[in-house]
C-alpha cells in the first residue's frame, strides 16, 4: 500500500518534473515573502527585512537541491548530465568514436549472428506443447551408435506398452521430394510421413480444417489424406481456405487435403521442413515393408511423463526392443550375434528443439562462436586500450574534478556512463552487423532456403542478447580504465606530469602481444580451413563433375512392371535433346551423401560377420561413360543388359583389391549377402568418391538397374552430360520428361558442381568466416599497435629531436621507437605460434587433405601478421625519423 | 544563525509529524507552530524544513495538496497519511525510550 503510493509519487515526480520544480519554487517563495513581511511589520526597512529573512531561511538553492534529492531521481539527472557530457566528448573525437563503435559493433554483431543461428538450430524450443518432455528415441550396439530408425510394429509396441515412464510415442519419416500435381501442373514438394497421433501428441493445432487422428494410420493405404504446412499453404496457395477437401495427386496417388497445421510449426527437423504430411501407412512402399518388423525406417519421438529424468527414461525401453527381436524370430545364433545383442541399449535424447542438428553443424557453430567471442574480446581490449590512452590525456580533467570535491565513485560512474554510451552505440552497430552476417551465414550454410526453418532476421531475445553482450563488453572495457583514472595523483595530474603514464605503457604493450598471438591463432585456423577447401576443389572425384546435370524422378503411380519402361523412355528422350551428350540413371545420387550397402558373397572369399560391407548401386546402360568414370577392364552395362537378361555386375578397383587381392576381377562371381555368388563380374571401373568428397573410395559394386529387386524403389536419379552450360537446357529436359508423363515432376535439379558446392557449405562457411574473423583480429591488433606507437612517438618527440640533433640518422631515430615494441611483437608472434601449434588439433575433424600441424598455414599466419604489424608500425616510425631537431630546443 | 544540526538528528521529522496530527498545514504554518510551541527555544534554518517535508512526502508518510490559504494565496498543505500516523507512533515510542534513558542517566550519574 505504502509502496504503491511511493511508486506513484516517484513516477509523478518524474513525469511532472518541471511542474514540481515550479511548485517548489512557489512554496519557498511564499515562505520567504512571509518572513520578509514579518520583519517589515517589525519595523525594518525593505532592504534589511530581506537580508534578515535570508539569514533566517538559509541558502535557497541548497534547500532546493536537498529537497529535489528526495524526489528520488537525482541519479537520473546525474546520469543525464554524464550522458550529455559523454556524448559531447564522443562527438568531439570522431576518429576514436568511429574506431570504437565499429570494432565493438563487429565483435558484438559476429556473436549475435553466430549465436542466433546456434539458437535456432540447437536451443530454440519447438512450438509444441511442453517441448521439454519431448525425446528422440535412439538405440546403439557395438554395430553402431545413435541409430534412430525403428519399424512400425515396434512403434506400435511402444505405443501400447504400459508401466513405462512415457505419455506416448509418435513416428515420422522424411519421404523426400515428390511431385504434387494440381490442375495447375506438377511441382516438387517435401513430403513427410507422420503417425496418426503426431499432431495430437505434439499439441499442434490446425490453422485450417483438421489434422490427423489415430484412425488415419490404422490400415495401409486406408486414409488418402494430407495436411499442408502453414508455410507451404502460405507460399503456394496464398492462404486460400478453399484448398480444404481439394484432391491433389501426390507421388502418383490421389490425396484429399484435410487441413493445415499451425503457423510456426515446421516439423521436428531443424534442417528441413515438410510442405505436405501424410499418414505413415500411406507411404508408397509395399505393405510388407510398411508393416515389416525387420524394416527400420521410422524416427520415433516420445513424450516422457512430467518429472521423469530423461537420462534414465531410455533404459525402460530396452526390454521392449529385446522382445521385438524375439517376436521377429531374430535369435542370436553365433557368438558375435550374441555379443551384439548384449550390447543393445536404448536412449531418450532430449528433443526440445527437435531432432539433433548434424554434428558437422554443431561443431562448426561452436567453432565459429568461439572465434566470435575471441574477436569480441579483442575488440574490448582495443577499446580499453583506446580509453586508457584517453584517460591519460584526461588525467588533468579528472584531477580538477577530484580537487573540487567529486567522489571517486562519482568519477567512476561518469566514466562508466561514457563507456555504456559507447557500448549502446556499438550494440546498434552490432544489430546491423548481425543482420548482414546472419544473412551471409544462412545463405552459405543452408542450401534450400524455402525448406529451411532457419531465419536470418533476429528475434526479440536475440536483440536482447545483442545488447546485453554490448553492455557487458562496455562494463568490461570501461571499468579498468575508469578505476585507473579515478585515482590520479592529484598533484601530478594538476601539474601535467606524465610520469604516471609509464607503467601503463607496459600494460598496453602486453595487450598488443596478446592481440597478436590471438590473431596468429585465428589466421592459422583460416589458413587450415582455406587449404581444406582448396584440397576439396582440387580433388579428383573419380568422375567428371563439369557439365553434368542430375535430377530426381519419382514415378510414384507406376507399378513395378512399368517403371523400367518409363525410365528407358525418359533416358532416350533426354538423349535426343540438343546439347545433351549422354544420359543415364542410378539409384544412389552422386554426391547425395547416401549409402546403400547390403551383404556380399564373393567366390573364393569368406565374408566374416561384422565385416564392413561393400557399397552398391544399380545403374543404367552407359552410366559410367555418362558420369565420366573410366573403365579399367571388361565392359560397362549396355543395352543387352535389360529386364530378364543374365545377371552381371561391375566392381571398382577397391573391390578388386579387397576381395581379389588386386587380380583382374572380370569373370569372377559375386552375389548378394547370404546367397550363392552367381553374378559374373563383367567390368572394373576406377575408384570414385560417390557419396561425398570426404569419403575415400571403398569397395563398390554395381548391377543393371533392371536387375534390382523389384517393387522397392521407384525414385531414381537421372544424369545428363551436356555439351554446354547445363543450366541452359534444363527447360528442354523438363519438356522431354513431361512428354513421357507430365504428372511426374523433376526434383532436386542440380548441376553436379552445384551439388558439390552444396556439400561444402559448412566448410566454406568455416573458411569464409574464419578468414573474416582472423582479418578482423589482425586489423584490431594493427590498430592497437599503431595507437601505442603513435602515442609513444608523441611522448618522446623531444627526446628523439635531441638524438637527431646529436647526429642520429633517421634510421636510428625510427628504430628508437620500434625497438621498444619489437620484443612485444616478437613475443606475441611466438606465443601465437605455440598456441596455434597446440590448438590446431581441435579443428582436426574439419580438415581434409591437410595436416592440423600444417607448416604452410603456420608460415602464412605468421607472415601475414608480421606484415600487418610492420604496416601498422611504419607510419609512427616514419614520423619519429622525421622529427625536426628544432623540436628539442623548443620550450614546452 | 543556528545550524540545522542544532536540532537533534531525526527530531525534525518527529515534530513535523506530531504537528500535522491535528490538521493539514503549509510550511510557513508548521515553522511558526514549532517556534511558538517550543517557546522560541527550537529554532532552525527555516529552509531546512522543506527538504524534510519532501522526504516525508516521498516516503509516503504525508500527502500534499495545493489549497487556498489564510495568507491570501494558494499554499501547499501537508497532511498526515495513515502510514504516517503509524510512523509517528513508532517514532514517539523510540523518542520516549531515548529521552527516558537520557533522563535516567542524568539523574543517576
């Protein structure tokens, strides 16, 4: 009650400051006039009465001041004055202000941008009910860890299980890109499969219509219904409510749109967002596969009961997994299988922000954040340095203030206000910087902006983060100089002696050493990442990446018997497009990152259990010549290899080395795992990096795609080798595909070079940003070095003048100045070298084709830093060399 | 001129609160009343009354209002709030204790 009254009064006194001021004045005047009147009535003259009144009343301004103090806002008034004073000072030294605000803005902005992306990828809670209870289920055994695929029957086991600390389970699976056909034509959309209880368990509401329920995934093929994501509904249909109950063709089958999910919900994967979702039982896989206990294809998320420790929750699922194996009849028969079974574990991974970001992202973001923090610290050091030298210049002013009675706290406060003002300006510059930098980051790291939930624009919390960082930086760099400046030797300051500055110089030079050391480390990292990128670019992939176009097709509506005919027609039509030199298909997309392995049997070789399986693929005739992989021996698949023709296989050199000890494999027999080797090898091709550039070639085998086990996969990748720029003839190819079937959309249309660039996104982001940060750090160090030397020359001008007058050459004069800093620069370089040499192993996992302890990068970083330091030192040294000797004789 | 500190620290607050128990008064009247009631013994720089009034007001123990006064113009009248009344009781009690203790020391010493 009293508190609210006080609060009201305070606010009122703040809002009606000037009225209160007049009121106080009137009040005192009234009292004073009464006193005067009283004295006049007592017989004094007007003049004497006033004097007496003054004596009796006391010092009017002082009374006002004291009264005002109780209004509770004097600190604000003081702060306002300090702010005005600070602003004037900053305005008067624009060079200092611009340097400080820019370097702080860069430091803060870099942190905001990197943290912003990190926050979205790793920390932001999903817009679902109680996201903190959400977990991603995974399993591990000695055959592999963090496996997140489960079968539908097992998911149903989980959903039906009792006595476990979970409130429910949902399943989802990214289906990839499929064609969505409306009256307007075909286009490719991102399709996700979700369990019937998906939205209900997550607590996601419909923005329109209804979402799925438990009925929708009861029977295979039973519910041809689809839900659109809000973003897609907005992008594609302009939020037209009439999409409801419209029938569209998805993946070759008719679906009815029953609803749109809530705005802001982008699925459970931060790396890609679905456009359309359908029930898992509507996948175009054969029902044996959808319902197969041995088919692991679903991502399962659970909701742990409130209050249950997530770390232990996974353990309760292990018995269910083991029972699942029993039901499936998978009894371990050998010692190895028994050991695998015993090592099985189940885990519940917190999924507050969805499924975990890929490790490469996490590592890259952590590394970038680390660098951004370092750059920010360097910026702080620099500003502290600038402030220190300004503090020396202002020592006199501070002494005067202290002499006329300013308390030490008051002096510190005034300086802190100044640095906080600087920090706020830096924060504003930081926002602009953060915006530009995160635009750059997102566009470098995210290949498909339309299907990514990542945003470049900062949200409210990020802006708050930005300014908190700026303010913290302001306090960090402002406090030390403020405390130092607040205890000037009164006399020394007033006399203008600069003796006090000497000790300070040593400190500033040490800071320069630190800056140089850190810059060397960052430059080293930049060198390593740049070399990594370069070695990727110079790498021989094993096929020709230029002028090669690849795209996906998924004729979902085709039965197993028609699908080969479809592809054969497409290949033939594309081959006739002018400018196309060759075309072919494969199941595994080149550079797509995917792997297809299944067991192998090899004539004359015993495959051990747990031995690494070779990778495989199914391709069309002329595939190897189309993608440019040289044939070493035998022949490649041709038109005689077709449906029903004798089985044949092609292997790579690594396969021949591994299984045949380098002998010519042509004529030998191989087969699927667990079967008799009955497929003759007809050719051998050069080793290639098919899945990604990072992966060294492994044993690989190919069969004609017509010999692939039927009915499993309709989606294949098509390749077209072109005579000119592949981008130019995409539309002709589109027409060729449409002429075969206009209901099949092309998706993921890329040139292979584009795909390679996509795959190197994380590497490129690291190299670019590290170089940026390193450059920034070096620049900051250079500015610091320049500042110290320039200050030193100014201080020692007279001494240098005397030296020159006594016959020192200009070289010697310049050296006088350089000498005092050389040791610190050399020390910084040496420390940087030592740290870089040791710290390089932390980035080892990002490197490719270059050792962490890479002498070239190290030489580059030291050389670059040395050159930058030399440049920064040059101007002050030249000034020292050209000091006119007359300076020596001029009086101070 | 007697300094404001001639008045025991904190007693000015007590006097103001006590005087305001009867009716709302403006600053001039309060000063006059203190002078009168103390038989001209308690004098102080009259200006120092105002910081005290503003402090008491900001602490919520008295309220202020501009009203017509007997002086022929509007003046700022201060009135005791319920919280102020409680505060006065507390201060009176501690004053009693203090003066009693001083009295005791003087008598027994």
